[in-house]
């Protein structure tokens, strides 16, 4: 059975960045300030504060990533309350919360969330005509998995 979830023209965008990538994310957000103004922004702890100051607009800040913010964003994705995840992560440095990062990315893919992990992909997503209109996203059917015998 095919299920869909409607993404409104005003998307709910989660912004996350590892410490070594925060500067890149802030620069990207400043460059795309006009487009981002059309959408609702959420972010993990420090990233949210930096974005609010840089963009001069409200950003819903969750907990810091390692302190539960990654899980909060994952839960919002699973419940259909985040449409896009922009996560600038550092592939060259191990993170103490690598398992949280892996879990967040797994949940995003499991629920067919739009995901960018670098500036080029984020640019392509943000400039897509689909960002400014309604979109019906397919939601995977996990009925068989949920009803399996244990």
C-alpha cells in the first residue's frame, strides 16, 4: 500500500552542522537567506543560535546534537514534522556521537526525507522548483516489518 505525505510550499528545514562545518553552513545560509526566509527553520543547539544571529530571524533551536538534538530531529522526521534535512557533517573527523549521526541519517532515509550533506547538494535542493510548491512524497510501507513474527 503506497502512502504519501504532503510537503507544503513552506518547507520545514532542519539545519545541522558539526563543529568544523558550522562556518560553511552559516555562509551557505547567509548566501541563501532570501530563499530560507520562505521556510520554517529548525536547528540543533549552537547551530541554531549562530543561524538566528546570522540570518536575523527566528530559528527553532533544539538541544545540542550530542545531548539529544540529533535524536530530536530524527523523531521529528519520523513523525513527518521535518521535510528537509541539511546536515553539513565532517567526514574527516570522528565524532563522539557518531552513533547518533548514523541513527539520524538512517531515520531520514527510512522516511524518505530530503537530505543534503554538503553544500552542492544543498544548493541543488534549495534551487529546485519543488522547494516552492506542494510536493507529495512517497512514504515507505513498513507494515510487513512491523507485523513480523519475533
